[in-house]
């Protein structure tokens, strides 16, 4: 059973559709008591980091997330919220990953958002079991987390090398959208489900 | 580097994909969900679904269709056609659309782009621009190219970027349906002046047209319809050709 954090994070439908296609059961919840102890949790996220963070605080979910000892996967802004700080709205985040989140500087060489399929490398986690280095996944984001000791996958965009995925203890995060990344993405979600 | 994208475009009427034949009428070419699934399996990077029904009943059918597409397909998809309010956009987002494409409604009411982008983020807003060359100038048009407006392509593109659009989908009405190649020069200008991705649309007839618009035209993505629907170019073969021309693809 997967529990999806139900908060002001935009498109939850794409995550539920993806789990349904894989035959995984899921529930939506914004109850801190449920999120704290659920077997596996997905923290989705599309939209603005500061808005999303404010909603997590309001719903009393920050400590529930932070205190978890079982697997949690943050997707896109969901991953960024697990970092220390985001420049998007200049907001302090949950602070599990040892990263700050910054904006790509737009130019005609570096279109922002970074949108589309890009390849991921240096894959270092069972989250990527069965996924080859160099595989393409789907990104849509204007802010990124740089490299840190928590980096478990890297991606290059324009001149910037950034974290495509992060891990700290039982917490995982992907900057890309596995639920929109075709067969490769489905493999990654399956790996998370079977942790 | 991010890969160049190949995007099949599906015009939908009452749940079926249709294609206009020499302005004489519409031919049904297949089920919208099945065709999307097939393209996705063949390596399409994204899909665009345009609702061309223009009736309330058709709109409702399309909204239900969006949900079935979201359930069936594991790559991103954009929906468009008749989106004229933030409520329209919200309804499609709730059903699972990854992006909405706004066309004529933004020409009439430019702040629609600001409103949708500030509520749901720039990544959700594709600004579709139809334009044609009139007296040496790219003039923005509405009503499938029939009505010229006061707006000029490049300044309008810059404006929608500033208003918060996340991508530009420019269709040259002079090239659309001709299969004689894309408006390569115009895409090059757009791509060099903008800092958001540019999708090229209108004129794809062969592999070389797509190579040209992605390399010389510097477009970030190429959209096409009939060459895919009628099996003239298989997406898998197209990707191999692009790769052998030094273009990064998935």
C-alpha cells in the first residue's frame, strides 16, 4: 500500500494513474498520524515550493515526514521540499537532504524551465535497479539541487551538473517525473514499491 | 543536454482522432487513447491532443477522454482547443493533463496566460501561436489562420514569455498542411530570442524537414500529424535518422 501525501501540490492524478497502471494500491492522506507510520509514502509536487511548503506546515506534516523510518519518495518539488532551503520563494524546507535549491539562469542556451527528456548518470541506489546509466527520464523544473553527498543520480543541463536524485537514509527524491518517464520511470516506481 | 522532442499531434472530435483532407472534410483515423498508446510505445516524447469539436457535448466527451489518456499513457501530454478560462484549465488539470495549450483566447485576453501560469506554474502553459506572412511580416492569426490580428509573431512571442508561458508552439499557417518543410528561419529567430522552449509545427513532409527544423531552425521539439497518422514516417526510424544526423534524441 502506497500513501500519497494529499496537499497543495498540483497534479496528483499523474501519480495515482501511474500506480494504478502498475497494479499498486494507494490511498491519499493529509493526516500527520497516517503519514508518520504509513508503509511507503510518495510526496508529489508540481508548482511553487514556497506555496507547497506553507501547506505542509499548515497541515502539520513536516514533523510527520521528518520522523519517518520507512521509505518516502519525493517527486520534483516534493524532492526539493526535502532539501534545506529553496530560492523559489526563499523558503526553509524540511532539511533532510544536504542541498539548497537554486534557479537555472535563463538564456537562449539554457532555456528555463528545463523541460523534456534528459539522461541520468552515476546511478547509485537500489531505486535504479534495472535502469542503465544514460537512460532518459522526463524533467520539468526551473529550480535544481546541486551535487552533494546525498546525490544518487546526476544530470547535466547547459553548464550545470545537478542532482537528478537524492537519498538520505530512508528518504528518496527524484527531480524528474518517474510517473511520466515511460518504461524507465515505471521501473523506478516499481523499485520503490518493492523496497 | 536535453534531447530534442518528437511530438505527434492528434486532432480529436467526439473521442476520435480525425484529419482534414484537402479542406473537403474530416477523416477518422483512429481511437484517441489507442493511437496515443501506440505512439508512446514507438518512442514519441510527448503527445498533443487538440479538441476540435467546438460543441458543449464535444467538450464534455473530450474532458472524459483526457482522464482516459492520463490513465493509459506514461509520457507527458498537452491538451488544447477552446480553452478560454482558468476554469477550463483547472478542469483539464484535474483530469490529468500535464499542460494546456492556449491559442486564440490569449490573443483576445492576454492576461489569461498570466493567470493560469501564476496559479499552476509556467510548465503548465503552452502558448500556441498561429501566424502567416503578410507583406513581409509574420502576422498572428486566429480562426485557423483566417483572421489576421494586430499582433506580430516575434513581439507577441516575447510578450507571452514575459507573461509566464512555459513553451511556445508556433504554427506557420503558410506551411501547415503543405508537407514542404517547416518555416525554418522563423524558428531560428524565435529560438535565439526566447529563453523558453520552442515547438515547431506545420509543414513536416519528410525526415529531412524535421532534421532541418531541429538543427538549422534550433527548435526544441518538432510536432507533426499526418506523416505519423498515415505511417509515412515511423517514429522509431525517425529517431535513428535524427541520431545519425548528430541530433540528440531519446
